[in-house]
C-alpha cells in the first residue's frame, strides 16, 4: 500500500494523559501536514513539514502539542496533558510540491482521539 | 471571519438534479483552489482542482471568480453516490507559506 498511513486509528484516553500519533506519508512526497477535524467542521490546519523542517504552526496549536518529522520520513504528533477539548479526528496528509506549485493533499484515514 | 466560507447545507436533491455550491475566500492573495469530497467517517479526497478558466470533469464543473473571490462547483445529473460533504480548499498565505485551508464543507444528500 503506497498511501498515507496513520496509527493508531482510535485512541481513548483519560484527561491529563499524553498521547502520540504516527503518520507515514507517501514516500515520494516532500510535505507532510497535520490537521484536526471535529464533527460538522472542515479540517483545521495544525502544522506542516517540508522534508524534516517544520515550517508553519497554527496559532491554535497550544504548547501541549508538538510534532516532529525526524529524517524527513514519518511524523509524530504528541499531545501532552490531554483535555476533553482535544477530542477530535487528527488527520495527516502529504503532498509533493513541485515546480507547478500545485499542492494536492493525500490524506490518511485519521486517528480518532477521545478524551474522557 | 473565517478565511474560507461555505454554506453547510444540507442540500437535499432528487436523483438527476443539478446542484451548485459556492465558496468564498477572504484573502485576495490566495493561490490554488480545489474541491475535495469527504464521505461519512472517511478522509477527504481530491475531487478536482479549480482553474482560472474553469474546468469540467464529467458531470462536475468548477469555476473560479477572482474578482469576487469565490469558487463554485456544479454537479449535473446527480447520482445517489454523490451524497457526501464537499470541501472547498484554498491555498492561503500564512506567514511565509501557502497553507491548504478548508471550508467547513457543504453536505449533499441525493435521494431516489
């Protein structure tokens, strides 16, 4: 399978616990994005990487959120001291930004977080 | 004010109908525009890019109006399988980068 894969698909945790999500992008893609989506809303941008460099972070991303992309391959998104408001679907997407400038995203199936 | 605005619907139409969705964006410097489709409890998938001259893909037609800052999606001869949420996406300038920014989506229900 050469698509974007995310793990775990579902995570239930208690408030205050830390959680980590992993994303494996399409190998030829140089950009990797994290989005969060809640019911009835579109995906909300969190952060993105070009290769291993984290280039943008949303102002909505609190200090409890951290993302890494070591060696420019897979990425992890960690949420520390989870709150009930963190309950959402966390979507990873990758793209190849070439000379045409088109930036078409391919999404993974998402990691659904429920904070009790 | 959200950068990308869509009417959430739902649009409830019979099979065979023609339906149109609009999306407005606030940043005139936005580049690259897309429509994505999202089925219930699934990830968004690219439906089509939107080009300045307008473009068509089968029953789907997308148009861009830069002067008025909106894009549209027209679906002709609706099928039951077209039922989904349609997400408008604009590459919006944020800091030093262009970030794919999503609207909240428009829900389409096609009934027999």
